[in-house]
């Protein structure tokens, strides 16, 4: 996984596996994922916690995960 912090690799693999296995956002209710809908102008996007500041963000289109991004948005 190029372009990521190596200390986040294992967590990102787990989050991506969770997305891959899920039929939709309703399948991601596990609290260890830190899943929540973003607020404000980004309220069509969702976020899952990678670390204190880093998140895996994405949108959901027709029950499919789209536009994934690894970002420090705090």
C-alpha cells in the first residue's frame, strides 16, 4: 500500500476487508470501526477511524462503497 503511513497498514487492511465483506453501511455497525457520517458539506460521506487523526472516508452509491480516501481531516 503505497502512500500510507506504515503504522496504519494493518488497520487499513482490516477496514478495507470490512468494507469488502459488507453488503452496505448497515453491516458496519461494529463500534471498533469508528464509523460515522460526516457533518456539514460532507454529509454524504462516511468515515472510519484509522488512528487519532487519520480516517478512511468514503461515499455510498447504490449500496456500494465509492470514492475511498485516506486522510487526516482533523
